[in-house]
C-alpha cells in the first residue's frame, strides 16, 4: 500500500510538472490579458465601424481608422517629437496621411495613443500593470507621460525606440551576427556565439523565421538532448517612413500586443508555448535565481551574454 501511495504521489507530481510547462492564460482567462479591456476586447483599440468616433472618441481626424481600424484619436500626436532616454533617440511621429503599420514611428504613435497618459489619457488604461512585479512586488507604470522622470515629450526613463535605436552586429555590446544597423541587410545570427544563444534559448524572438538543423555542414552541433535549430536570416526589424530599411527597435520588437501570458514558437510545424509576462516576446518568468529575464534582454544585447563569455550552455530558467 505504501508503494502504491508513493507511485500515485510521483505520478501526480510528474503530471503537475507537465501541466506547468504549457502555460495557462491568466487574468480573465484570455490570452489578450490586460488588452482585453475588462471584457471590451479587441474594440478597445480597433473599431470595425467608424474609427475613433465609432469607439465613442471625439476626433476631427479625416484619416482616422484607415490604419489597422484604429479606434483612438491620433490627431493630438501627429508631428510631435518624443525623446527616449535622451535627445539622441528622437522619434518624430508621422502626420495623418503618412501613418503606416510597417513604419517604426507609426507603431510608436499607435502605442502612445493609449500609453502616453499626458497628451490624452485613455479611460480604459488604469496606469499600472494588472500583473504584480515578481520578486520585488508592486506594479509597473503603463502611462509614460505620468512616470516620474518623464516630462512632456521627454521620455527619459524609457527604453529607446525609433530609427536611431538600431540593432547592430559585430560590436563590443552586440552579437557576432552580420547585417543590422543602418543597412539594407537583415540581421543574420550566424556567428558562433549568436548561434549558440539560439540553441540555448529556443524561445528567443529571433527563433521565428527560418530554421536550419544544427549539426549540419559547417554548423555547430546541438547540445545533448537539444533538437532546436536556429534561424539563419531575419527580416529588418522595422522600416521607418521613407522606405529606408534599418534594423531599428520599435514597441513591437519586444512586445506582442495580442498575447500577454504566452509566447509561442513554431518549429517544423510543432508549436511550443512558453510562459511570459507584460506581452513580452520570449520566455519571461522572473524567479529567484532564474535567468529568463536576462536572456530576453540578450536578444539584442548580445555583448553581455553567457555565450559571448564562453559559458555554454547556461539554462534559460
């Protein structure tokens, strides 16, 4: 009987681990999380009929709703210049007729129309995350314009975005990739350290385009038990207005606005789900002694990675 009870306990423990590996969406049981708008859903941002006016928001903008059926009033932001971190990273928002979903600055414009909180505060945004900050507790601010240290159009306490916030290769602080920067070349994670990073961190947002099995001709062997490959090429991160291709960071470089709790990576037809928070595009689960948060930042900041320091492989936990 004791042996049977022990077997049952082991089985239950094993089952609990298996369930934990496939994250269940939390906070309202919808993958949109906070962007479900307390049940209002997609129409909090997208108005299928009538743009901002159809969403109950006053606007005289004749271009409203033409991009992504956007349901917020963008006119207060047209043409404004915001400085992120410092004046070295300015973002000049486009005018009404020049908003494009593929434009770096346009993406910033759309996000600020909800997350600025200074020029125009959206009623559905409460100002702090619904998620509690792990380990330290409390809640992070979600309205940039009301964050201490930021004032007006100077967001000095925010990560740089826009055409000046470029991801480069082959420097002290970045990966041994090729391409990147202010070039027409997409980033290719093809150096020994960057390839190893993608093997060690299969939830990386670089792992979403194309795959080459590791262990092939002139390619590094996989770590024992690891079957992930790595992507050999990635499209430019964003294209600023005017059509100049650069590998610049915009809001959606790090965030998937449609999935708050789960990041999914599909490889060879098989999708693997990873726990995440704050709509981040990788496994992101801050725990005592873990390193998934550091690994997420290293998607761009490769110079501070374990792989560039020769520590292979360090688990992403």
